[in-house]
C-alpha cells in the first residue's frame, strides 16, 4: 500500500490559519501519512509540528518555502527535509523576515494613502505568528468590505500597479539553493505553473535551478490544473528533476484545497520522496 504524501503546507507561523500542531492533527485525520511543513521564510513551527507528528503517528518532513527574486519575478523554492537549526539557513531566513517586516509596514502606508486606514494593525492582529504577509492584509481587506474575496483583493490591491503593492528584492536563487544544500535538504520549485512566465522563460528558470543543484519540481499542486500536472511532469523529465506533490494548504477557509486528496503523479515521474 502506497503512502499518502503532502509536501507543501502552511501554519500560523506564516500565513496559514491552523497552528502547527493543529495542522498535523488535521493531516493525520485526512489520511496523510507524510506531511511537509513549509512555512514562508520561517522554520519556527517545526518543533511543535514534530511533537504532534509523534502523537498522531505521522511522518513529518521539516521544510520551508523561501522567497526568491529571479529576472523580475518572485519565485518560491521549497526546501524539503532540511535541518532547521543549520546556521546558514537560519541566517538567510532571518534576513528575509526582516525584509518582510519592512514590507508589511510599507503595504500599510501604501493602503493608508489610498484612504484605507488601520490595514497594518489589522493585518498584525490576524497574524498569530511573527510573519505578517500579503495574505493577512487580504483577509483584513475582505473583513472590512473592500473586496468580496481573497482573489479580488489581490487583483485590486496587492499586485503590481495596484495600491498596496510594494516592490522589493527577495533572496537570490543561488543563495537560497546554497542555504538548502548546507541544511542537508532538497530544493524544489514550488507551484511552477502559477508564475506568469512564458514557456521559454519558465524553462530558463528550471534550467538555471538545475545547474545550481536544484533537485525537484512541484508537479502536482493545489494551484495547478490537471493539464498543468502533465505539462510540469514533462518539464521535470526534460531536465532530469524529481517530481513533488503538495496541496499548498493554508487552512479550512479555502475549501477547494484539502489535505490528503492529491492525485497521483503523472506516469514517468520519479518521486522526490524516494530520495529523502
């Protein structure tokens, strides 16, 4: 009997809505055998998740989702099976968290100039962890009636050219892969179909990632359509990359994304978990 893997999830440590222990409990109840906790630029929830995994007889993969700036795009790289105490990784993540704090304040100031007061304070109240991200601002704006749902918030306020968008630079791709490798982990490009790239540009990214020592591509994602599963599987095979699968679960507020209900990898994929 094959195991049920979900290698991309978020807790209240970043922009999820369940505490790490609650997330693990729900994963176990949903039939997940192996769960990766991959909070944005932060590994402080792993200890709690690991303790809960022992209680619920679930295998926890310690992970992180790291923000990268690459050729004008923000790209997310998963580090799977990392040593969350590694000094190089921890130092890199500290720098990103400092940038996130500055960005959150700037988003608040930008929305204030558009006549939306209290956005920063409201986002901080919704962020139970140390990280305040765009999703916290989006939830605040929905609560205050500025948009009907999260998708509308991002479209109206938080993307390039809209009030609330803050331009800045995340980490470099080569640095992030170095942090992950020093921490003994495997680097995987998260939800590659979600980036607004042409096919040729995406393949440039994948090729550079592979040359720098990247190991995998998230083929099956809660952000991908069925057709995109097969497209990303072809890219993984073309570049000799392993295939990963993750829901990108953030909480029960997004009922269309569920833990434990990912389809199988397309034929011909070599699973990343066979190399942990």
